[in-house]
């Protein structure tokens, strides 16, 4: 097991999300010291399915570019017709879910969704709904606990084979050009970090004065090098003006991150900010859309599409995210495995980005 503290924390990940598991995940995800299992592999391009919306020119062009850059097999590409708007109805989603379920080959372990809109189904994110099924009860009280993901902190790199789910991520961006740049960063990231003797990559965790959104500070990892992973953890305050370089992970809790430094990112960098509506991708005022991280040069992010309140379980756990990624997991796997209650959270970015050498 990989861990920071000597205190052992048991994380049970079972196929059936029983009440006992839900209670356990809640306790574990609030602990200051987390353990994660050692992974034995990661999802590859040969195991990814691609979904393209034929009604959306962005989706068609970006999807075809992704298929070419990552070598997605033609039989792993499903073409659907969806309305190009923020939110799908339950009936519209049902048709999409059935098409993907019926047409995607059994060997596909994860999904890349080649669009920016739609990003939600009612109050659920589209990535969670396609992965775990729609959770309509979350809409009756979006601040309540939601269903536990069987993929939380899991060891497996075969989620469909072993758990019956296909974790998904949106290839979302503000334009075709920036989406292609995002894909290129993901491809360029592969196996570049974690090599012996190479400079450290930085995982940056920012403490803010926003009490409601700074709740993850309690579970930020301690500063310093993380074993032999090639990562150094940096803890800093929001007001710190010192520029950063070689950042591969950045987490904070704010409504909006002003003046994101575009020079800080390594290819494959993950970045997110804990706030209520970061997953409402088309927002250009008020709370910052997670697309701003991608536009600045990050490669993947996560945000919620409906009011989640500040439950730690509804956002990426800093230690779980970092330790899975640093072992060699893909961006899709690391983000998915770090969220215990993902119903309202949308994942965006290049799914297969994997900058760390798989050990």
C-alpha cells in the first residue's frame, strides 16, 4: 500500500454500494492520511471507446482528431445524435445510454465523449450518468449524500470487466483548436515523468481564506517528496506571488482563480478548484468554469454541475488523486478513483494522459 502516515486506513471497494460501504467511504475520505492500493496497469487506447455527436460539428472534428491521434479502433467509435445544449432530459439520456450500451464492444473499459455540450442530465453530470447510471434521487436534494462509486480508490485497471462500469470523460474545450491542443498535450505527456534522476514535478495544494471552499485543506498531503514517484508536494497560501514551474497537479478552493499562469503546466497536468458550479462548462461569469484550467494549459479537470454543498466526498480527494496518478494511472482513472460520490461531478480533459511511468 502507498501511504504518507503510519496510521493505516482501510478502504473497502465492493461491487455493491451497501449502506456499510457508504458509511465507510464517508469516514475514510475525511481522514487526514489516506492509503491507496498499488495499481498493476492502466487503461490503454485499445480499451477506450469514443462517442461522437453527429449533430455537433465540434464533436465530429474533435472526435475524428482524437481517434487519429490515439489510434482508437473504428469498431470502438459510436456515433449518436444529441441536442447541443447544456442539459439532456431523462428521455434523451436514456436513448444515448442505450446506444452506447448496445453498440460498444465488451472489451471497451472507458469512454471518451467528444463534445462540450451536453455536460449534464438534470442535476447529474453526463460523465457520471453514463458511467454509473442516472441518479434521479440526487435532484430531490442535491446537497445530500449520493451513491458511492465502486471505483473509488480501486486497484483495478479493468473497470468494465471487473465492475461493470465504463468511466467516461468529456473531450471538452471552448473551440476545436483548443480541443486539439488539449489532445496533443495528453499525447505528449505519456511516460515523461517519474524517471530516475529526472527533475521533480510539483503537486501544488493551495490554502485559501474561503472557509466553505477550503475544506480539502484538512486532507492535503504534507509538503516534500513523495517516495520515489518523482513528485514533490508544495503547500502554499493563496496570496503567495512566487511563480511556479513544472506543475503536474494543482488544487485549490475558490470561486474563481484569477490570472492562471500558463507557463506553470507540464503536459498532463491536472487542476481543479472546489466550488459549487465549476462543472457548468459554459459559464463565463460568476463561478469559474473548469474549462479555464484547460484553456490555460492543464490537461484534465473536474467540477460539479449542480449545487453539491462542500462534502469532501463529492470532490477529488487530493491524496487519492495524486497517488494514483503518480503510480502511472491515466488522468481518467486518477480522477475517477478520487471521487467517492461522483453523481454531480463532470470530468473533462484528455482521458489517456499518463505522464508517469507505470511501475
